[in-house]
């Protein structure tokens, strides 16, 4: 069984937050598109069958939000959009840098690679 790639779902979820002007896996060279969401994903097998097929995959998704203004409203909309696809917000950190406000959101979920259900 092949591991389901959750990245397109993350991008779709983030793009549903209409306030975000940039959604990317890479940090931009030009920071003019604000607010921005930069995401990264990490996957590891959670359960395999006797043939070593990966049945369940544990995903950790980190989303860095950047803006020159408060991110409180956008932060909640991102949390709600990720919750809608089954991922739980497990950590929220503030890490303001220079003139930018920065919020780091961490989400976790276990994806069934056959049914695509997301478990906690």
C-alpha cells in the first residue's frame, strides 16, 4: 500500500483561508505578499501489515504564519481549516522576527492510507 500524500490537502486547506496571500512550502525571496503561510510536513509509518505495507501514516504539519500585523484572526481560521480535514492543533508558538509577526502552528494526525480517514 502506498503512503497517501497529504500535501495537496494541506495546500487546499490553507488556500481556503482567503486572507492568506501566499501559501508555499518554500520561504519566499520577496516578502511583499502578506500574510503568508509557509508549511512543512513530516511523515512516519504508524502501522504496517505483515508484508510491510504502510497502513497508517503519522503526519506532523508545521505552518509558519507571517504578517506585519496581528495574526490572531488568521491563526484561528487556519486551525479551523486544518481541523476540517482531520488534523489537531497540538502546539502554537509565537516567534516574532524583526518587523514581522510570526506564529508557528503544529498539527498532527494519523492517516489511513486506504480509507483516507484521519485519526488522532
